[in-house]
C-alpha cells in the first residue's frame, strides 16, 4: 500500500490504473494490497491539506473496483491491522465486502505452532511445550517462532547440546520484559522492590478470581525493576465484574505493600496505576459496572488515528456526567485499595516471608511460593 503514494500528485493514481489494467489483461488474476491503511485512510481527516496525493490514489482504487464487470475473474484482497482507520467507502458492498479477522492463536493453536517450530530442534526431556503454550497468551505465530529461536540461541551461548526448559524461560522473559540488566540495587531499593513484587504475588495467590502466579523476580529487565508473572489457567475472552475487581487489587498490591511495610509509597507503581486507572475507567464507561451510572455506555476517545479526528471529536455526555464518571472511577480504585490494604495487613507474616525469600534468591517460583505460604 505504501508504494502507491509519492511526493508528486498523480503518481499513485497512475500506478493504480496500471496495476488494474495488467490484472485485467492477465485475468484470471489476484490483486493483493498489503498495509492498505497507508493509502485507504479516512478522507478529509488531515490538517493542512497535505493529503491530496493519498486521497487521489484512494479515489482511483475506489473507481477501479467499481469498474469490474461481473464476469471478470479478478479478485482484490487487502490486509491491515488498523481496520478502524479505513475509509468507509472501501468497505461497501462491491468493494471489500468480506472481512476475515485473524485472531491471535488460542492455547491449542499455540501448542501446535510450538510443536511445528521445535520439530527440528534438539530438545531436552525437561521441555514442557504444554506449559509454554499456557504461558504465551497474546503471542502471535511470529512471536512463538522468535521464542524458539531465542531459546536456541541462549542454549548455544551456554554451549549446550540440547535446548532446555530454562532456555525457554530465559527467552520468554527476554521477549516480554527485555534483556536482563546488571544493575546493582542498593539494600533499601532491593528491599522495597521485593516487598512491592511480594504484594502483587500475595494478592494473586489469595484472591479467588486472580490469575495464579508462575514466578516472581526482582532481577531488573528492560524498564522493569521486578516482575510478578501470572499464568491464567485458560484463555479468557470474557471477564466478570468479580474478575476485574480482583485484577484491580492485584495491580494495587505492590503500592499497598509499600504503604503497609514502609508507611509511604514510591514511583515504582507508575505503570500499575496507569493500568489500574484505565481498567477502572473502562469498567465504569464501557461495561456498565457502576451502580451510580448504571448500564450505560459512555464513549471514551482514548486514541485517535488522526489529529483532525481528535480536534473534531466531542463528548456525547455532559460535563456533569463526565465529573460523575471521574468520581466513580476514583471510588472504584479507592475501594480496591482499601480491600488490598486489609488483605496485606492480615497476611503480613506471609508478605514478610516472601519478601525475604526474594531478597535472598532474587527469583521465586510458584512452587516455592506455595511452600512458603499457606493458601486456604
């Protein structure tokens, strides 16, 4: 798609005419336009009139697709990962009227991809592909291939003849979190991070609807100083209010742990607060989980593909309602914080035990956590 548009007006439209003419001459033919959003974005959305060439190219594509006779054996396909920014005229009947959505692979599909990608790799007997498929939620086929390649590279660096489970663990952490940093944390920082991650882990262990913990580490990776990794029992496509409320508590677990232990909080919870606020706002505005506002949807324009669209966007509700939304989001987070603080105070002995284990070993597995604390 990006190859159509040039700095000279008319070049893109000419290329479109030439392409469709060749397809007609060589029919039966198939035209495939990759990344069509680069040329097929909503017309009139730019600011300053700098999109004449792109819009002219799009108009030519629309005209050519309207010009096919019913007996012409030419099929036009296109691909994009931004269908939300496409011009509505492209999606009308007679043009791109069939939409095929390719979702990320589910657990069974991820296992099959892993089996294919590791078929010619020398694997150790301790490699558990079933567990890896459970830990790779959100991975695409390309991500899984990258995981296998990273594991093989790590095994080669360690002069191993077989790829072991630990190599896959290392590759998984590197892909998700970044390269391990050799930062030397001072005693106070290490203790605070240990308690922060222990707070997340304890909430995940004790809350009914939280995803179980698979590993906790205070080894810095990428921009993260520590990580509590969870592994859902199964892929979810729908979330109840109870699940989301427990997730809010888990997100607040690190910050609340710092408050319980040190009497203050740090900047280390910035990303937790961002995720927590976004989740709470969606619960209130999109999923009708506010008793005060009720089952009503309030559009939230979180991201705009174009500056022009952002400037033209107006709220579909009053300023009074917007203020009520803010109050409901704040109330939801504060209730979750109070609940989280109470759990951590009640489980203070377990919190201390897990934090001490982290300070001593830097990484603690789910099995080691279960040995340290007793979960009802």
